[in-house]
């Protein structure tokens, strides 16, 4: 046969646009380990979110009003030990970056409002630190280096001025904290001692105690003490709570759930163990000074914020602690603006009990630690949207409520105002379908993450959703007469047909497969359906010594328009791990794309590779073995037939989470195009029957505050040549 040239479409993308304008609420994720500083009037609070790997800031007025809404995205990083200082004309933030377990030291300069003055920069690679102090001229940062401590002096903007000096450490050193008493730094640390005893029966018992030590360091970074000073012996470990007004130092030792404060005369170095009328119990203590007096704050055993003032000599100035803010659960931070304190902490009052996710709350405190209110959210962002699906001019997604606690399934038709389709719940995924005269939406939800998921279907315009029972992973196809819904139920993979007007065709669901049915997907070719899924497990036990012989396998079943299973087809099996299939049809035959996990021979890391196999209308698979290769770096999430070729959407994981569309020529069985849609993005159903694609991605635009939002783009076509036979 003489080769012929035909024109093959290639995708072009229109301008990305958000599906809805932002409505604001508490950000999703886990906000913990905040740091606060003041410019003498207002405050800036800075915090990491380890779930979303972001660092954000909020500007708070002297009256406690949140001035930046949404919060300011400072950077994308897994930040630990976040510290924030006002150095006279701007803020300086320092943290350890845990990207790739490197713990690089990062520095950011922020203006009075908490916005970046310049890009975040790396000051030192592989420099994990636990504490840093500012003496008005420089920062001092102790670094644990094996059995010694290295002292690093940093300039006001975080540049290394001096490093290398330090002192040896005793074994099992913990509880590192540095404070500045005037220009002199004090470095506190604990060393643990183990006492082993053997009774007359030969039973061995070990007990432990800690000794708290301190070294003084000059403003130029020189160690002033040849031997450390013993601060407290036979005690618990040094906490991160220590502060100085230049004349005295207030510190806290944690001892079996008890807070034991001590005071040091910065001139004579005399140590006084302090007693309070009420035992101080709790965790996460923090101490700060207003330049004269002190305030000690911690998380109480009843999950409240506890505060106790101390006078300028670091003696207790109140008989009993105050408490407020029920829900305060983790790591408070404080800042003084000359008139009042701002406290911030991780709070669980809005989180589900099973998750204990932390939201950043705060309150103004008076000079003695009395709270202005019971705490209120400080962080804000556009409400997160995810699990996006599309069909025709319909866009469907799940959206968090204002408290970032539960999801609602929402839908927008032709850009109209969204309608809510579900009750508040935890939504796993969505699916959408257009029949030309009606729209169907499906999703699975649960009341808590440990609860059993249930599947729902709703025809747009119906008064309420139709519960389909226990299950997950619903998917749709339309044969021109009826809609077929397929999902994984307790009995296996099941299907049920519905008329375009929403009436039930099959009184009860029919069984597609009893052996599995994870991640089902279905397509119609004009005469029958093809349903795909994976089954099995890739869980290995005994440190990887024992694994299932076949791991996960990909299967398919042809189903008639009447809901009868014609046959079951093995698509990909054997010793390799195959999963996440998708399927589309050209109107006659089918193409199934799936992932196969392989080991990179150089890095020995698992790498997902995408393969495809063509299935003819009669059920025969024409591509031998694993099929043909259509690239690495992602797993299939959707498939479509458009303008003489298949489009396969893939979503990758760490580090860039790329959403791509790969074009496959059905005649030559080759990948002919690979287009990046977006980084840090994914979709539940990227392609609809129309010309729009929808996906959710992590945002950088200031208006969204770093939230995950749903976006749409038009899918256009260019032309290029393809050879056929």
C-alpha cells in the first residue's frame, strides 16, 4: 500500500481562567510552628504548612485585626524551625528547608506588611539548626556537628560573617536554645546521663537525668567560657523557652510534663530556681520579654493557652496562670509591639478528630497575659477546590467550607453561579457526563476519613442526590440511550443504567467483576462498553522479602448496552506492577493506557512508565506484551478520542506534580505529542465531551493565597502531518 499523507491535529491551549472567583476561609493543610515579630506598631506572623509545603505570612494590626486577606505566600518550601525578627527597617525570616532532606538554611527579607523584598535565598547548604538569636548587630546560630557545636555568626540580612568556632558537646545533647543578653549570647543545651543498675537477680534497670549547661559567646562569635556553666542538674531537658531583657534571663526546663522556670543574673551569672504557687503543667513553652518584664506562655494539659507574667528580675509576677483559647494545641509564639502581645498557636477546634490538623489562631494579650478573645483565625486563603471533572459545558469540583473542615460537591453550567450538589462531607472524587439533554454527576463521600465511603449520583436539576450504597470510584459512559454508571462496591465492581431523565433502568446493580475493581473507567464504542480496572496489591511485607507474585494487574470487561458482561480481558499482568488504567474509543475500537512501575537501574528508585494497548471491537488485544510505550513521569488519569488521535492525560508526583496530555496515533501505535498543561496539578476528569479541559492546581497568584483552585482552558487544534498506510 502506498503511504499517504493526512493531517493530524495537535493540541493548542487557550488562556487559563479560574472556574469561580475566590471565596476566602481558613487554608487547608497543617499550620504549625509559627513565628511572630513586631515593628513597634503592627505584627507579622509567619508559618509553615508541611502538608502543602508553603511558607505564608499575615499582617496583623495593633488592635489584632487581620490586614492581609488572603495571607501572603512567601515561598514554596518544607520549612522547619521558622524564626522571624524585626531588625529596624524590615523583617528577616530564617528556616531549615527539608526539601530532599537537605535542611538548607534559607533567609527571606520581608517588608512591614510581610511581603517579600527579594527572592528567598539559600545561605548555607546542609545546616540544620535548632535556635537562633539576634543581639541588635548580628545573629548567632549554633549548629550541631557530631560531638561538637559550631557557632555561625550571621549579618542582619543573613550573610555568614563568621563560622568555625565552637565547643565540644557531651554525648546525648538535646534541648538547644540561644538567647542574647545585651550583646552577649548565651547558648543553653542539655546533656543526658544514663545510670545502669543490676539487682541481685541480674535484672538491669536504666534511669536517666539531664544536666542543663550554658556557654557565653561574645558579639563577635568567640566562646567566652572555657568550661560550661551548670544551670540545673538532675533535671529534665532544656526547653525552647528562654528570653533576656539584657539584665536577667528567664528560662524553662521541661521535666516530665512540668515546667520548671529559672532565672539568671546576666552579670553575676547567679542561677535561681523559681517556684510558683501553682504547678505549671503542659508543653511547648515560649518566653519573651517586652524589654523589661517577661511573659511565659505554653499549651496546657486541657488544650488551652496558658500565660504567666514575670517581673524584670525574672521572678513570677502572678500567683496563678491565666488560660484562654480552648483548642490551642501546639507551639505558641509571641511578639510585643510596645503596648500588647500577639500570641499565635496551632489550633484544632475546626479540625476533624481523626486528623487533628492544625489551623493558625491568635489573640491579643495585655501586658499580664490576659486574652482579648478566645482566639480567632489568622491565616486565610481562597477555599481549596479539587477533584475537578467536566462534561460538555458543565464543570464539577469539591470545595472546602470556610472552616477548611468539610467538602461540598459544586457544579457550574456554562460559567453560571455554582450550585451545591452534596451535603458537607469528605469527598474522594467526582465524575461528570453529558447526554446532550441532561447532565449526571457522581462522587463518593464519607463522614470521617476512617468511615466507609458511599457513592452518590445526581442528575443536574434533581432535588436531591441518589445514594448508590457503599463504594467508591464512580465513572460514566453514555450509549445514546442510557447512561452506564460503574463503581467499586462491597460486592465487587458493579454497573447500573439510568435513563437521561434520571429514571433507574436496572432495578439493582449488576456485577462486572467479583475479583477487583479499583480505579474503574468506562468507554462506549458504538456497540458495547469497555470497562477497565486494576486488582491485586503491591503491598510487600517482611522488609520487601515477601511480595504478591503478580502485584497489581489491569483487566477489562466488555459490557453490552443491556448491562450484560460479554467477556473479561486480561490487559496487563505477570510479575510487574500495573495499575491506573484509562480507556477511550475511536467509535469502533478502544485504547487502554496504564502505568507500570519499574526500577530505575541507576537510582534504584521506582519509576512509573505509561504503556498502551489497543483492543478491537471483538475484544482481541492486538499489541503484544506490555503494549507500546508512551513515556515516563506520571500515571494515566483520563483518556479521550479527538480529531483522529487519542489524548491520554497523566499526572506525576513529586517533585513537580506535572499534568500532561500525550497524543497517541492509533495507526502507528506511537506517541506523537506531549504537552505540559500545568505543574502542581491534577484532575479527576480532565476531558469532557466539549472543548474544555479542567484541572486543579496549586496557585501562585496573590489573590488565592496559595490555595488549590480549579481552572479551565479551551482545547484547540493545530495541524501537522502524519503518514498512514
